[in-house]
C-alpha cells in the first residue's frame, strides 16, 4: 500500500512540475525562445503574490489575480521592448539576454526581500487532505494537479478555437509567411510571452503555497521545468504534463527507495529519455 501512496504523491508532484514547465513549453513552441530566466520569473510571481497578501492585505486568490495581471504586463513589455530584438536564426542572443535577466531578477529580489525564505499562507488549506480509499492526498497537491490540467485545456482551446490561436500557430509554423499575410509577429510574440507569464504567476502561486521559497531558488526550479518539457517533447503541452508526471513519479519512487535519491532519480529518468527519444516522448503534439 505504501507504493500506491508513493505513486499518487508522485503524480501530484508531477502536476506542480507541469505548471513549472507549461510557460516554458508555450514560448518555445511559438517563438523557439529558450528562457533561462523562467525559474526566476516563477519566483518573481511568488513574491508578487506575497506582496499582495502582506503589503496590500488581500486574500491569496485576489493577490494571485493581481500578480497574474502584473506578470502579463511584465511579459508583454519585456518581449516587445527587449526579447523581440534578439530573435532570429542565432539562438545565442536570447540565451545571453535571458541569462542576464535571471541575474537581475535574483539580485533585485535579494535587495527588496533579503535572502530569507518565505511561504505563502493559504488559510490552512495547505493542511487539508482528501481520503481516497486507503490513500490520503493533500488538498493543495490535488488542486495543483487540477490547475495544471485546466491551464493546458484552456491553452489548447485558445490555440485551436480562437483567431489569436490561429495567429499563434501560423507564426510558429512559418513566421515569414504569417507576416506576409498581415500578422504582426512582434505583437503575437509579445502576447505569447504575456500569456506565458500568467501561467508563470500561477506556477509561482503553487510554488509558494507548497514549499518555502527565496530569491535564489529560480535556477533549480528551471532545471525541473526543462526536464519536464524535454521528457514530454518540445512544444507539446500535453507532453509537458506527461513529462511532469514522469519526473514527479521518478522522484517520488527514488525518495521512497532512499531519500537521498529523490532528485537524482529524476535526472536519471531524464537522461534515459534523452538517450532513447532525444526529441521527447510526445514531440509537437499539442492537440
């Protein structure tokens, strides 16, 4: 029975990793941009929610909505004024720029909030559990996994049922032809980054509600996001969910065997997938 509980907890952890990775997968799928500051933006989102709760006295949901709006604006402005200038055939400029952004965000948060660890309080919800047969599941991990599924469902609806989604797909498939057809690639890329930042804010909310965080943890969370994206397949949203679940299961099973193996087990599975399927398990299957 302990293994059943381990598998369930691994799946729930996978939902968190899928939220970490969805924004990364989204921007890579649309504009082929690898954002090395992605983990730091998640931490920024968590601190934005914290400011709403502690400085403005808002509830955690209202703070999350406000943080989502803030991150939307940050993403749009950043892409429009800076990152669009780096896009092209050469992948090095966006890597260097986002690496620089990572350092700036970390040091800015250190100046503003110090190196102390923080935690988002969810009114005791993080201590609630749901009993399913003989397995007890935390309400917060269950909500995290449900949120990951809902986010991916909404993104797929946006991509395949709306005019904006058609513009996203056209720009992703052939940006030159899309521009010739009257699509403003810069605006589409800016909107995609803004949308990804809203997802990042959601990830930051659950990051802060499920564990402590500080200004310097972004790079370690970026690694988990990258592994989930690559395991699932680059540019694939449902693949990202599958990759997150596989990574979560690997870590949960590794921790059950030996607590010191938790992170290592995830890295080993990631390496094994790279060897067998270098493009991931479900590459480019977003539907």
